[in-house]
C-alpha cells in the first residue's frame, strides 16, 4: 500500500498556496494516499467516513472544548497567538509527527511545528478536521464555528 502522494496529486494542494507556505515547510508536508489514510482513520478515529457522520457518543465528540476561537486570527492572517495557545494546551512536542485528518480518505502527515507555523493553510478545511498524534492519542478537533476541542483518545 502506497503511503504518500504528492501535493499536486491530492485534491487540496491549493491550501498551501495562499498564504504561500515556505519551501522548507512544504517539503515536510506529506499527503497520505487514500488507502493508507483510510486504514489510519478507521484504526484511530472512527468507522464513519467523516467526523460529521460519526455517532455523537464516539470519543472524538467527547474532547474538551478549550477557550479559544481561531476565526479572528484566521480572517486576519495572524498565526502566532493561536499557535502559541495550541503549544500550551497540547502534550504534543513540536517535533512530533502528527496526522491532520480532513476525513477518512484525506489526511496529511507532518511535524506539529510545521502545522503550527501554517495552521491557517490547514484550516481551509474546517468541517471537523482532527489533528492526531499517534503515539499518545492526543487530538485537537477544529470546528466550522472556530471552536477547538482537545484531549486524549479514550
């Protein structure tokens, strides 16, 4: 099973064009193939194809809401405050590998620090994407209302 595909092959490569992601970060953003992504999603996230289709009693809906709304930062293209907030409210180290799932067949593997520097680009998809760190199960779910939910997979 192929693990990665190129940014040009995935349907969301344009996310990283505006604002432009620095070349050194772009080389650390790895879209996952649909098959590989689906395997990880089913093992770690849900049996539903998308979080919005997941049952409300699944662990992803039990994550704790944290007191931050990223909409103003996203709309104003200001990245620092939200990135700092996520660093403080996460047990993920900046060099840890994370999977940013948009749905069962669409995800990106990168370092947490790369995500933090470019979160505006990742959050073009804001319909319940979830950032997942495999070794700890720590997750950050983002909502289309700008709310953020964190916790460890139970």
